[in-house]
């Protein structure tokens, strides 16, 4: 079966066999035209949805268009899953946790050794949400990237389905369809589903929490309140920052809920606390994130202040199309501001509070900003962009409306189409599933003692594939590296020419033969044995060359 294919040379996974390269090579055309067709179609009709009062009373006739778009987006994502996985090894720790759950090993025993001087790499243990989601896949398919990516793509489908429920009373069916296309088929989201990360499942549980807030508002009761608390916990189980949903719920209860305010605060909070405490008891609780706070840097705050307002331009493309993507981002931001000012939706108050709390946290968190941290906010942002566009176009004569819309659709078509074209031309990522790394991993597994600690720029991926302990080291000199190796008991250091820190490190590793003996070289990787006594030069040098 597809699940039985191992990770390694020539690996293809679920739904990613010969159809994927062909489909990704031509997908720029249908996806881009779908986006433009949705915008142009919307221009021909009054765009703003009729105002409605109440939460569930007097529902308007429902159109199947959003559901058709949803099914189309899901099919495209599932059919274009690619083999392999890129670097950036957060995924490896999630998979190692899932493996431990399946094999009944200690949850945090992933082989990753945290370096307190580099806590931004990641904590010693991640929350269990994504590992629990991946555990059945690992049990059935083993370490199969494509099968795990299918779970991430399904999470995106769940997110979009929940957005249909959230948006249907504020947007017309056509606007909802356009919104789903913009969220689900932009190049950044298309690439994100190729990474086994918690961002999309987390965003889905944020949306689920918002839906359950509306459900409680319509039908107050202990059952809906407890379900809401469980959904908030679900977000927390994927990303610790999901705990911010609780203060967002408090603010929503105080400012919006008229009935059952005390019930939702008590029942939802109680459910969340019980589940969070149970998680800590079953999986442990890591305080490693607190190490990051010790490295607070005003310069990082300034960087994040400049980065986050413009970072979402990556939704529309990067690289050669960066300027065009920035223009699309500016247009979307202008319409989003207009839509928010002119027609703020009280139904989305909960998401707005969460967005504010999340942005404040990201700004002060002393870690270099990343666009994927904003993924839970993308639906809210594009909701107001589409709504603002509808309100503005309703005020325009038809000819002007068509001209403006054609210009916007053309800009999106150019940015998105170019991004998909380059994406289709790319080879699968040469990451840890590449043949070169797999040869290295086999060599390490056969020729290094169990329990060896290896220093490497991607420690969690190395630990996953070699069953050896690994840590990151940012040392820029031989003396500093030796000092760190003594403190943690490292036996080897691995370097690859593609990582900047390793390129600098290779300059001194080869010139200190009394401390570092090269024992493997191939495919750009070089593995050195560390002798903390400085006596390697007295023994013959043995180098294993990869075929």
C-alpha cells in the first residue's frame, strides 16, 4: 500500500505519486483563474450581504456555492501533496512525539537536547495536540510524510468549512466563496500544507472556538459552554499560545453576551482548566518557553514591529513577484481597514479580541517574527478585505467597478500565477528525506555508540532519523565548541555546507585535527568525532566516504 513506503530515496506517499508533479506544474493556471473569476463575478452583483439581526433567527436561503468551493480547494490540496519534507525541523519533534505515543515510550524522550543558549529552536517537548493527531497515521503508515501531510491538508479543509459557518451571515455566498479561494489557494497556504506543523490544526480549533461562541450565544446552556471550553483547550493542545483564547472569551462575555455570562465563564473555564491540568499530568509541562523570555531584546521588538504589518504579503508570492505581492497586500489591507471601520461584525468579536492579544504577544516575544504565526488571523483579515471591497464597489458605477476589479484581479493573477508556476517547476525539497541525508543517517546508526550526542544545526531531524541524541550549537570558534561539548557530553559534530553556521564552522573543524577527526564525508555532510583530550592526532584518521 501507499502507507508502506518508507522515507528514503524515491519515496512517494499517499496521493503524491505521478499525479502530483504534473498537477503542480500546471496548477498555476486553474487556481489563478479561479481567484480572478471569483472577483470578477462578484463585481457584477451588489456585493454587500444584506444586514441581518440575531444569531440564528430567520436564516437566509443557503447557497451551495461555498460548499462547492470548499470541496474544490480540498481536492486540489490533497491531489498536490509532494514527497519529502524541507528543512526546519519542528516537524521532526512532532513526529518523534507521535512515535513515542505509538511505541509507548516516554512522551518527551525524542533525543533532542535543549541548548539553554538557543531556546528559540524549540522546547524539549511540544504540546500533544499534533502528535495525538499524527499517532494513528504513524501506527498505520510509519514515517510517511505524504500521509502526514494529508492530515495537515484535512485540517485546512476543516478550517475552511468552519469559516463557511462563521461568514455566512455577514457575507453573500459569492463573497464567502471568494474568501475561501483567497484563504485556501494562496501560494503561502499551498506551501504550508507541505509542512507537518501545528499551525493549520491550531487555526482550525481557533475557528471552532469562534463557532461555538456563536452557538452558545444562540442557545445558552452548560453543554455548549463545556463544548466551548473543550474547543479552547483543543487550540491550547496544539499551540501553547492558544491559552489566549480564554481572556478573549472573558472579554467577549463581558462586552457581548447578555444571557448565560456567568455560566460560560464558569463552565468553559472549568472545562479548560480540567483538560489542561490533565494534559500536564499525562504529558508533562515544559517551562522551556520561559528561557526565551530571558533573552528579551528591544532590537527584536523593533524588528517585529516592522515585520508583522507587512509579512502577510507572502500570501500572494515572494521572490521575483515580491513587489507585486506587496502591492496586492497593500490593496487588501486598505479594503480590510475600510470593511472593519464601515461594517464591523459583532459576530466576530471573539476572534477580534484573540487577534489583538495574539499580535501583542508576538510583538513582545523575543523571537524573530514568522509569517506562519499569523495564520490564525488570516481568515479575519481577508474577511474584512472581501467585505470592504464589496462595500466600496457598491458605491461605484458599474463601469468603474469592473475596471477597478479587473485591475485587482490582474494583480492577484500575476502574483499568484507566477508563484504557482515557479512552485510547479521546483523539485521536491532536498531535506531529511533526501538520499544523501538518509545515507548519513544509516552510517550514524551503524557506526556510532547508542546514546552518542551529536551537535548539528537541525538537531531534532537528526535525532528522529538516527535514534541518537542531538543538540544545536551556535559556537563560532573551536574553543567555544569544545567548551560546549564538554558541558553537554557531545561526541560528534555534524556540518553541512548549506547551513551558514556550518560553513563558518567547517573552516576551523578541518584545521584542529587533534580535537576533531573527520569520520564521514559525502553529499555535503561532514561528520567529526570529538576527542576532548586532544589526542586524535596520535591515531590514524579514518574517513567513510559516501558512495
